[in-house]
C-alpha cells in the first residue's frame, strides 16, 4: 500500500512539473587587448539575465591583440579608475530580449557558420549560444558576413558597455565623486551614438546619482537625461 502511494505521488509530481525549460541565450566575449578582457551576458526572453566580467583571464588566449580596441568597449584605462569585476543579475527591456531570441530562431539556434574568415581587424571573439526546449547550438566569430549576426554582436557589446559603465559610476560615487563629471559626460555621449545601449540595465545607480544633492548639478542632470533614455 505504501509503495503504491509513493508511486502515485511521484506520478502526480511528474505531471505537474513543467514540460519545457526556459530558453537561455548567452554571449561569451574575449579580447585580451581590453579591460575587462572577458565577459559573459546571459539573457532570458523576459529580459532578465546575468552579467559577469573578468579583467584578466586565468587561461592564455591565442587571440591577436592588434587593433584590439572595440568601438563598443570604452577605453576605461584612459579615464583613470577602473571598475572591479562585475558579477550580478541584470535586466534589459523585454523588447530587446525578444529581438535577441527572434534572431536566434531565424539563425537556427546559431547552428551554422558565423565567422566570415575575412582579413579584418580583430574585434574580439564573440560566441553566441542558445539552449532551449526547441533546440540548441552555438557559433563564434570575430567578424560575420551575416548582417544580423554581426549587428547582434555589436548590440550586445553595447549593452556590456552600459553595464560596465554602471560599475564605474558606482566606483566613482564611492571613491572619486569629482570623476563622476567625466564619467557621466562619456556615458551621455556613448548613449547618444549607440555605443551604450539598454540604459535601463543600470537604472539603480543612475537614480542614486540623480537624487543625490551632494553631487554637482550637471552630474545629476546627466543622470536624469540617461534615465529618460532608460524609459524609452
């Protein structure tokens, strides 16, 4: 009788368990000429995700260093204080996340060749991965002839720029408040030219800057300007 009851409970649990897992997209970026030299961004369809960066990789990369500065990765070393490694949950807009997953679907879960094999400047190795109930796959590239793949990589690098800049703003607020003037000026410019996207991913630190009466008014004004972009 006891065995039958256990079997019945197990059967009910199996029926009530979700039949599908939540699809997950990830980009893994490496460029030894940048700091951080490596980062990963994981997204789910609702816009939730996780970001992790490493300033120095423990493993030796064989990727070339020449022409390493990417337009989507800010030259943080040229602006002094460098943010610590980032390891945190993040959120982008659901609209942006849906575009990422729609691209993954159109590209058959990145199961094909992404790399162009053209002789172009090294921009960093991007590995795109998809894993979900409807399929899985991955591909990596420095530069892709597929316009959608190339544009997706650039868009995600711009999101990483935003997240890394948010970490730098936190460091400035804690250790160098005068440096917030230069930092917010850079971020406003980067958001305007597309080098930093999905400002909503750093909403919390921008709200802290905008609401802090101890900061310079132009820093607070730029923070409010960026928050207005975050709501678009």
